[in-house]
C-alpha cells in the first residue's frame, strides 16, 4: 500500500474501466491529450488510405473484380497505372487490365495494346514473361501474322521457363503456316532442347525433311523415338523411320523396321497396316 501521494487529481470511479485503462496509458493530462490527438490523426489517415482508390491498401483496389463492371474495372486499373509512382504496382495494374480486356470484355485487340504498353513502360517487371506469352497467344487467336515471332520472343526471353518448349513449337507451327520453312526448322530445333516437347519437335523435323533428305528425316525420327515419353509418340517415330528407310533402301528395310517395332513395343493397328502394305509390295 502506498500512502501520501502528491497526485491531487480526482480519483476515478471504480465502475469506469475504460477511464482506468486510458489513465494507465497516459498518466499525465498532457500525455493524455497528445495521445488522443495521435490516435485521431492515425484513424483519419487510415480512413483516407482505405477510401483512396490510388492507395495500395485501398479496399477499392483489393476488392474482387466481380464487384465492379469489367469496363469500369479496366478504367480504374489504368488510372492507377498512370498515377502511381510504384513501378511494380503500375505494371501489375496494366497486366490485370489486359486480362480483363481479353476475358471479361472479349476485346483481344485492346488487351494486346495494353500488353504492348506494359512491355514498353516496364520491360523488366515481374509480369514480362507472362505478358510476352499472353500477347503471342492473343495474336494467334486473332490470326495475326506476328504470332510466330511473338512466340519466339517469349521463348527467347525465358529459355528456362517450363513452357519455353511449347512456345518454340507454337512459333514453328505458325512459321509453317506462313510458308517460312527456315525459321520453322530453327524453332523446331530449339524445341528439341526442351525434353517435354523434344519428341514432338523431332517428329515435325522428320516430316519436314522427308521429301528432300530421307537420311536426315530418318535421323530425326530416331531421335523422336529416343525422346518419346508416350507409347503413341514412340509408334509414330517408328512409322516415320520406316517411311524414311523405304525411301532410302526400299520396302525390305522398312519392313524390318516395322517388324522390330512390333516385336519390341507390341502390335498396333497402324503398324499392322504398314506391315501388310510392305509385305504386299504396295
């Protein structure tokens, strides 16, 4: 028990726990007043941050996209991209705006324009690789001739990306559609360096070379068989190798290839048909 206190302030009533708590935090009247001012200021600033659409902690910014009209959502994101000093936040806004434009608004041309803006203004952002790939996909969907080079650009930008092999394949396929064989071959060759897509790329190279260079085609089909991760792909590789051998050495060499495939991998309707044709000399 302490007696003889020099504090002359009126004693708080026993039934006022809130007052007791505040008094414990701010034992002097001056500190109490200052503390209340700080508390009021923090509350006001917090309210402003939460209600300002430009603030990174704004409830408007983090609200789910379904709460706003997609067109308005895009406009709000673009406004944020213009006004924020934070480059990463601006890049994210442009990225999300492009996704909304393509999906919710069904406007791939606008989405491509937004991606171009993102890539030009923030070439090293965390969204660059995704933006390059998404741009190539949208160009492909719209039938644009730039799709081939766009997929190639995405693959070259991120050669270690898990989808880089697929981007190379897409680039090659689009080059073929454009009649550009040389860049298509180069893209397929690049795809062979990515194991998940290597077998398909080798098959494509084998088909391309079959008409003019059966020996190179046979080598490509052999590589496809070695890289194959599925039985169906392996059978296609063996059929391709048989076709190349038939052109190189004749039906007997091709029949030997087919017989070996059936012995090692089991019978298959396509292999059986090829064997029947070769046995009948047709």
